[in-house]
């Protein structure tokens, strides 16, 4: 799929997913560094941006993929192997999430029987 095939909503969703993931990672790091004001601001930005979208699971897909790619690219250079393990866990979680989401969508689209 080329960039010209994407609609504006899809591009905004991808951009928001990257921004939300970045703010979330930095917010968690700020808590670790005991910068609670910055952490609360960044986590509030995450919350507000995610509230704009109906399908919040898409943001989760984007965030997990963004993290998985980041850890996968650093895995060959990590001597401890921690990046490789985290990368594998993230990719597996994306597959599990996709399977769960497809089952949920199928169940939601089936007509319910009324007695």
C-alpha cells in the first residue's frame, strides 16, 4: 500500500499512534526520573489524544508495532539478549491481539437471535 492510497483519517491515526506511544514512553521514563509534573502532562496528552478516536485498539496496534520495530532493530547490537526477548514478546502480543480482535469483530457482526 502506497502513501497515496491512504485516507487522511488513516494518516492522522498513524501519526497519533506514534505521538501517543512516544508520550507514553517518555511519561513512564519521567515517573522513573521522579519528574511527576512532566509525567502527568505527557500521560494526560496520551489520554486526550486516544479519546479522539473511536477504535482505540488501532492505537494499541500502532504502539505495539512501533515498540516492536524499535526493539527489533536494536536486538542485534544488545549483548544481553534482552532486546531480542522483548522484541519476540511484543511481536507475539501483536499476533495474539490480532486474533482476539478478529474473534471479537466476528462475534459482534453476527446477528443475535431474538426469541
